[in-house]
């Protein structure tokens, strides 16, 4: 079953990916790195 996250957690993750996107080769790489940090 998928884990449910509240809207604040989702918004934080999206914001972090947008802010740090240009530090990575791809958007997918940014998402993976941010998700690893957030747990």
C-alpha cells in the first residue's frame, strides 16, 4: 500500500526539488536525492 503524506510534506518536497534542480543532471536525480534526505 502506498504511503500517504500530508500536503505540507508534499509541498516541501516539491519546493526542494525546484530549488535544487540545477545541481543535478536530471530532475529525476534531484527527486531521488531529495527523497533520500527527507526519508
